[in-house]
C-alpha cells in the first residue's frame, strides 16, 4: 500500500486564482483530515451560490486518475465535517461507503469537541467569557444565521478569554455541535466582534498601527495585516466509533502573522 501524501494540490483557477496545497493533518481507515485555508469552500451549500469547492475538485481529480488523490484511498469522498468557507482549520473527508456514517453519528451524538481560536476587539466586549446558548435559525434567502427562540435549533458555545493587547484580545470558543456560522453569530451577540467580520457586523481588521509602538509609523504607512476573518478551527477531539481522535490544524498564515505581532507588544 502506498503511503499517504503529505499534502494534496489544486491547480490555479480551481479553488482560487493561485495554486493551493492543503496539508494532511490526520488519517484513519477511510478518512483523512486536512488543514483548510480561509476563504475556500469545502463542500457545496446553497449560500455559496455554486462556488467551486474542495470536495468537487477532489472528485474531478479522482475521476481523472490523479495519483496523489488516488493515494488517499478514498473512493467516494464526502465531507464528515468542515468549517465554513471564511473559517480556516480542521476539515475531514470520509469515504461514504466506509466510515462517513460513523463520523456523522459521532457529531450528532455530541462525542466530539470543536475548539476555535479567534481575535476580537476589546471595545464593548465582556471582560470574561461564559456560555452563549441562544438558539439558531437559518435564513436561506439572505444566506445567514439568526437568533430565533421560536424556530431556532439548540446551540451552545463556551467562550474563554485570553490575552489582550490594546484594542484586541484573543479568545477560545468551544462547542460540541457547531451549526453553520454559530461561532460568528454567538460571538457577535455576546459583544465579541471578530477581526475581519463583515457578515454579522463590521469589525475592521488588525492593522500595522495596532501592533507597533505608538509613534513608530509615519502618516500613511498604516495597513491591514490580514485579508481574512480571524476565526480558526484549531482542534477537533473526541471519539469516533469508540476510538479516540485528536486533530490539530496550524493557524493560517495571516492569523499567525497577526498573533505573532500582537504578542510582541508589552
């Protein structure tokens, strides 16, 4: 049996203007986990308006006989779980004929814990974390989630405060069943405005000025340090078919750059 590739590639123009390689961060019988970059759709969804997605391109490459895709050993690729297009982090592909059902059973029975990292404004934000359990509905016409006590489904997110640097603070969010846009919506409802948020608020982005000692920049030199939402699914852990799993995805380049520069501040 051939070894799994360390990463899989996508030609320029298939998922983005540039060619991409997604690293493998875990595997098992009939499944692999990838580190998904931000602003890339992983599967089809009505809100995405027929945008190209990872699973679709993988199926095309599999049909075309691309060797590194064949080496994954997945004949019927489907999504076991993946974050929304704007969110980076752990994404899992499972073979529909082998183990997709077991992954979805683990998710539906709350056997998995999802841990997100995020950076948000300190203005108007709570000083400490807590649990947000506002029920969530889906508006397919507007392509967004919303709080609804009449039509919404159960959802719970635990927010844990982290280190702060001036206008920005790092947070951790955990949940056992992440509904679409749950972390973004619950964060906004709690006053935690995630950097780069445009859909559930307009937070703005971390800029060079935010990470530089006052007076070090000349007029006109300020610029944003990231192009994406600073929300990252850093870890999935728990049990699938009775077996323990722990999958960890490194931060995206933009998120890592912002975090590194903020942490250098006194």
